[in-house]
C-alpha cells in the first residue's frame, strides 16, 4: 500500500480530497496532511510518502517552489497538483515536467482517482523491477537510498560527487549485508540506473546517445540487451559491452563511468548553447540548403539539441528552421527555372531534391503553381 500526503491551506479542500479518493480500491492511504508548503516539506522529510497531492497557491512556500524542492530532494515521489482556474494556465508550464497530473478546482472524483491510479501504476513500474533484484526489502531500501544519492549528485553536475555516490553504492553491493537475489541482478541494476540517467537528460533536452557520441569507453562491463535496445543505437551500445560474469559492484562502477561522461557532455552542451550564434546558423543553412540538411543535422553541426535550436531559430527569424530550408530551396528552384532556364529535373537536383515527384508537390504547395506552369509564364 502506498502513502499519500495532502498539502492545502484550506482545511475544507483537504477534506474534499480525502472524501473523493477511492483509497482502499486503489491500494492507497492518506498518511498525513499539512496546511502550507513549509510544514509539508518538514513532514514529508520524516514520513517519506509515495504520492503528494498539493495546491499551487499557498502562503510561505508556494506550489511552484515546493515542486522544485521535491524534485531535487525526493525525485521518486509522485506529485499531483491542484490549481484554481485563474492560476491554471500560468501553472501548466511550471508543473508539467515535475508533476504526474494537474487537476482544475473544483476537483472531480473521476479526475482525482484517475491521477491517483496513474501515480500508483508508475510506482508499481518503478518499484517492481528493483524489488526483485534484492533478497529482502531492507536491501532494496538501502539500494533506493543510494539511488537517491546518485540522483542528487547528478543534479549538481559535479563529477567528483557523482563518482563518490557510485563508489558508495559499489561498496554497499560488495558488502555481505546487501544481497543481490538473482543472477541477472548486475545488469538489472545497470538498466535501472541508466533509465534514471535518461529520464534526467530528457528534462535537459538531451539524450545519452547524443552526449556519448565521440567519447571514450566508460568501462569494460556490458549491459544487457534490454538496455541496448532502449538506448537504441550501435554508437551508444558500443559503450555498453558487458561481460556476463561481471559483479554488481563492477557493473555499478562502469555505469558510474557513463554518468561521468554524460555530465561532461551535458556541461559541454550547455556551453555550446550559451555560445550559439544564430547568425552563424543562418549562414550555415544558406551555404548548405541544397544539401541533405535538416533540423537534426544542423543541431548536430552546432552541438545543441534539436529542441533548443528550433526555439532559438524561431525566436531569431520568426520562422521554423525546416520552413526556412524549404523557402530557400524554393527560391533557388524558381530562379533556376524562370531565370536560368534549366531543365526542371536539374533545377530540382540543384535545389536539394532528388525525388522529382516530391519536388513537384513541394513546389506546387509553396507557389500555388507547378514548375511547368512557372516556365510557361516566362515564355
């Protein structure tokens, strides 16, 4: 059974949540409540509930600040946010990355229970695989504490703190007091830690493959096929060559090496983003739009994520990067056909299109006439 903690400065609102929740059927119980974020944080630190249901607008520490602190201190906890209509649009962006669900007041029972069910399902998914790795619940709790320490060190982007956290976990796994229950325990631990890293990087608009590309091998211990499939590419899988006889502590230290490389890569990525000159990006596209370029290839050229480049380009030019490439190609094609009088097939190729049928469709959509009609107009 999972524990739920409710935070709201209005007593009647807390009572509404308690009355509407289908607690027993969902396998949940209300373990505590608080009337503001400051009190809530103190009690959460002692009780360590699994699910938090919190209002956004409260005295003292408000919901937005509370979410940030919970995200840093207790990343495994699931959070459901309640918001009044006036705050709803404003708070959507702030809570989207840190809350499982957000509910508009007045709360409907079906919405609350759907959100609680989703939290429970996520907790089951995350706790289930880890709980079967270890011989006892106490062993799993010790592992979970180390896992939280690793996540906290990752938030600092401090390689020394990350390495220390992994060293502590490795020593724990090497000791007699924490027993791994199954033969595949080492690779299961690696998969769990890598999944946590991937989830963190996704919030930074980066991927593990992107950060490891071109970097050295992080260890001589391989990770299971499930992890290779999830990471998705031969470039990344090359870092994860496992020896089946690897011990849990050896595997942990190898994953720690991957974390260290990811931290290095993320710091370099942030540096690249801060130095990104959109004039250089536009000049690069203007010189290469006839080539097979796209948002992905341009972001790779400038070592930034696709999402960051897309937003920065739109802010600078008022136009999507892909639309800009198409417009430049179409302008080139029109000039080659109407002015230089080149054959349409050659004009398409020189504008970046090998598929002539596709070129015709794009041209017609862009100009409202076909390449042939454009040529006839000039005759």
